[in-house]
């Protein structure tokens, strides 16, 4: 009998350490059947937070529907249009069902992506002078961007920091800020259920705590929902933006805003568009907004793709989100522990991880930088180039989460302000200018993220790749 390969031995040891992984084996069968293109091309896919992967049956099911039907624009009332409207409304109902959102409580508004859902809230939130926008440091730029709407209308923006090394929020500090509600005003609190920078999962208990103090809560669920169950019969955030391609890969170009109807009714849309009104008049100079979802869906929705959302959600339900969650948890734990043990011959650590080194309340994302034996940083762009050669898909930079990056990389407000105030940087700053400005410090990091069909071979290959960087 041949002696086991290194991979086989490592896999065996992994299974002994994580016996619960066996219960997720249906995902190996699924990967072989539905995602065989990954292994056929020897891809190591580690960018699930960037984009999820689709099963081939999702594409065929959608293809069959389109190939065998005639669909018109759902904004008309002819037979082909009504056939489409039926499927659009069915998809809407399925989204609510998937997140256990009561249709009486929540509206499901289809958008092009999570960013568009966030913009819908930002541009329509009734900020007035003295109102407040409170958010954590580790938000995606599309959440940060809401501060520009707040600023334009005289509201104050306050950031609650995340603390090193875990990159979690100091809850006492958060509650102190939440206690400063502007009575009679508008108070919006935004945070990610899972950070796309560090993988930290922030407490969902904050939703009710903030609401009890008079805040509207925007829970960015874009990075969370692919591998975690968001139960909106248990948690009741006012606004929940997400993108479907992050959950099941296909289709792109569709996201949604789940919004509590009561909170939605307080938003003031800054304009009207095709599809959002009951009546608009040119000569009468009036328009009347439609009720509920319709008032927020500008123009023709991406209607042919909406049935594919239902197909994707059903696919996740068939697999079981809990199975995906558990698999990601075991793989993350092994990966984390393995990376932490990697040391150069002189005992210098190879990897510096940003975020918690335990797996509790930690989604399947790890962000890090690599260091040489003499302690100097290996630029994340170099790591990306080398990973590309090994056919490993990972992500580098700051992942559109500058606050997370600034904390992790030790960039202070003073340094950043000095850089932005330089006369040559008044109106334009390229990423290379920025690197020069923060001289010597890293401007980014390396992120690996796990998801739906991640397996042991994926994380093993990444550890092997990391080992190749030892003793440089
Ligand atoms: C936490 C989080 N929020 C928002 C977004 C924005 O998503 P999209 O680019 O699909 O609009 C992302 C995308 O990576 C994300 O990770």
C-alpha cells in the first residue's frame, strides 16, 4: 500500500480534530456535481465575500425558464407582462419567506445591488440640522457614503471605533453614543452584521438596544447572509441591504433592501421615476408616490433576473444554510490555527492577522499581512501576484472598508489629514500618491474568505502557498 501523501495525512488529522465536519459532507457531493468547473480548472477560490459561486443547475433552471416563456416588461398589463409580474412578485415573496420577514412588517425592494439599497436609504432618510448618523469604523464605503447625505442636510456623523487586536467594538462606548439620542430628531445607526474586512460578527442585540433608545437601525447584511441565517422574525432592523450574487453567485445585478414598512413610511424620496408613482402631471406639476415597495423601485427592474433569485434561494435552502455555516466554521478554525503556527527559522511570525483569533462570532473571512524573516512587510500586491500564479483567487487592498483598514494598519487621523491637506492633494489623490503619503506603512492587506463549497483542499493549498513565503 502506498504511504499517504502529505495532503491525505493533513486531511486525516483535520477530520480527527474536527469530527463535526463529517456532517457537512453533502457539500463535497454538491461541489463535485454542481461546481465541477472549480476543480476541473484547479481553481482555489478564496473570495466568497467578493462574490459567491453559482451551481450549474441554477443557470440551467433559469435558462429553461427563459427559453420556454415569453416575458414582457412587468409595468404593462398584457399577457406577457402579467406573466412576468407574477414571477417578480413570487420572487419578492420568496425573499421575505427566506429571511422569515413578515410581509406585514417588511417590504422587499429590489435594487441593482447592496450599494443601491444603501443609497435608497441615505438619500431618503429625513436628516435635518442637528440629526445624527452613527456608524462603526469597519463599514463598507457604501455605508460610509451615507455621511455625505447627512452632511449636506446638517446632520452630524459619529464613528464608533473598533479596537485592536480583535477589531470589535467596545460596547460600553457604543452604548454611550446610543444614549445620546436626539429627542424629536432623526437618529440613524448603521453597522455590518459581519465586517467584510475582519470577518467580525457584531452583536445583533444592538438592534433592539438602539431602537429602544430612539434610533433607526441599518444592518448591512451583505457579507453576513451568505453563510449565516438572518432571521427577521427574531431580529427587527429597520433597513437591511444585501446583494444576491454574494449569497449564491447568480444572478449578478440584483440586490434588495428589506425595510420595515413603518420606517420606510418615514423616508422622503428626493425624486420620482417611472414605476414609483400612481399619478404624475406635467401641467399640474404634481406627482403622487406609489405605496410600499413600488415607490422605491426606480424604472424597470432587472425583471428577467428576478426569477433566478428565487432559484438561488431555493438552492441554498436545499443545501441548508446551517450546513454551510458549520463547514465554514471548521475550515476557518483550521486555517486560522495553521497560519498562526507559521514561523520563519528565526522564529519571527510569517503572518499578522487582523481581527479575532478565535472563531466565535467570526464569519469565514481572514485578513492578514505577510512579513519576511527580518520583520519587513511583503507588499500585499506581491502576495496577490504570487497567489495568481498559483491559481488562488483572493482579495487584496482595503476591500472598500477604509475604516477597518486604517485601524488594522495603524494609520492615524493626524497622518491621514496631513496627507489629504497637502496642496497637491486638494482635488485628486491616486492610490500611488496615497502610498507615498503614508510612507512605509502598508496601504492594504490580503483577504481570504470561505463560502458555500469551500473544502479542506482550498484551505490546505492556501497554507501551502503561505509556507512557500517562509524564510525569505
Ligand atoms: C459588507 C458589505 N456591504 C456592502 C457591500 C456592497 O455590495 P455591492 O458591491 O454588491 O453593492 C459589500 C461588498 O463587498 C460588503 O461586503
